[in-house]
């Protein structure tokens, strides 16, 4: 049974895996924004885990993975200190480029441009918006 599930996960295309991760993160964001909708958290975590497992079965480009991690770090830094919009746009562009170059192992199909752009823009815009809201809330409460 476990072998069968691993085989099915391995057959997922990088596009589907990236869409699963993006959908999962957006569902987790929904739960953080509207607490109490447990289904969105549960489905979001499951989607992220399935997508990450499918991507983990492939040879990932370390430079692209590093680019995505740097962009995520910039978004988290936006929680602590309000950053310029240009830097957040650059982080979003870095996510898109990182997603585009993430899984093009030799002889295999990589992530399509439309999928990388859509997922990167959704995550970049969503993360930018939520970190700005969180930073404003912390400032209004006097925590910063």
C-alpha cells in the first residue's frame, strides 16, 4: 500500500506538485486570516505535504531552491520591518524564476512558465498582503 502511494506521488508532474503546494499555502493563509475554519488548515497542510513529497522525488535545482528560500526570507523579514514595495516585487519575481527553474532535471519535463508565473504571483502577492496586514496590526497594538 505504501509503495503504491509513493509510485503515484512520483508520477505527479512538477506543475501539479507546484499547484498543490501553492493551493496548500493559500489555504493555510486563509486559516490564519479567518481562524476556526479547520478544514482549510487540514486540506492546506495535506496539499503542501503531497506537493512537497512529489517535488522531493525529483532532482531539484539547488540554485532555484535557494532563490525561493531567499524570497521567502524577504517576506518573513517584512513581518518584522516594513520593506519597500520594490523589494517585495523583486522577491515575487525571484519566486517566479525559482519555480520556473526548480525541477528541470535532464531529460524530464520541468515546470511550465504559466504555472510558475501563476503560483509565484499568487504566493508573492498573498504573502506580501498578509505580512503587511500583520505588521500593521502589530504596530497598532504597540508591539513594534
